[in-house]
C-alpha cells in the first residue's frame, strides 16, 4: 500500500515539476526581449509596382459600371474606393454622401477585386522567411481597413506569407482607438499607440519598422523606433543588418 502511495507521490511530484517548468518557460518568454521587425503592407510586403487607379478601373469595367458613368462619377467613386481600400469604413462626410449613391455590397465586392489585384513582392517574401528562420518576430504594421485585409487574406499567395507574421499591429491599434479619434499613420502618436497596444514599448531598441513612405518613416523615428524607408530588397538587407546589429547575416542566411 505504502509502495503504491510512494509511486503516486512520485508521479505527482514529476507532474508538479513539469507544470512548474512550463510556467517558468511561459513566464520567461513573456519577460524575454522581443526582437521584432514591423513591415508595412502596401509597397513593402505587397508589390509597390501597382496602380490603384488601373486596378479600380479594371474592377469597374469587369462589373459593367463604366458604361453608365460620367468622368466625374468615376472620379468620385475612385475617391470613395481608395478610402475603403486604404482606411476601412467611410467616416468623412463627403465620402458618406458619395457612398449613399452606391450599393454597399457591390462596393465591398469591388474592394475585394482591387485588393486582390496587388500581389506580394516575391523577393521581399524570401527576406521575410529568412528573418523568421533567424528568430525574429514579424508583425504587419498597416492601417489597412478590415474589409480590405479580409479580402487580402483570401489570396492564396498572401495567405502563405501571412503565416510568417504574429499579427497585424495596425488593426489592434485601430480597435483600441475611439471611432472619432483618427490618427494618421504619418503621426508619431500613431506609433506611440501601436507600441503601447502591442506591448512593444519596453523593447523599442530591438524593433525595426519598415515602410516605403518617407513621412511615415519619419513619424516612426519621432516615436523612438528604428525605421527604414524601403527601396529595394538588397538595400533592406543592408539597413536591417545595421539596425539589428547583424551586418551581413541576412544576406548570408539567404544563400545558406
């Protein structure tokens, strides 16, 4: 009997030790510095050689709307669609007035068409996979609207690279803000909130933000982030290496 109890006690001790080890590992992981690269979608992960106007016009033509629209109506609708694709729900009064003229479901379908017209940048995708293998956390830093992101996530090409990312920082920030509290991505306040909402402020020295827009890069730097203005993959390798203190390692890992 005592022997049996002894076995049970030993098993319980082993189980308790295992549980304690898991808790310790989880606690250590939470306290461990987060080495992260935050990448913009449009113009970095997604191909920058993209014409929004051409994609919109092609989508409108496919839907058969162009036949019955004047030049002024097309211009008006392009303004609305640009906002829907880039910023999500319409809030600006003039855009709301435009939106009332069109069917919301049809507009949503157009947004899907337009978003799916922009493919991923295959060379940047290779860099993303390399950084993941090197142990960096990868985050999408974008103010893309929810409708557009859901449409993008349906793309087989994008779905494959999306698995490399831990999340979308911009979406989290948007959810944390009041509906009337609009902060542009070209503002340092946007990045202050992004860091706070994603618990990244304490590790700001280990985080690099990448965007192709000079004003947005300047705003990220004003918020204390290391930021790189993306031009091409080779330049990204060099500047990321310098910012992360791993000069030449990214290029070496590419060829390994």
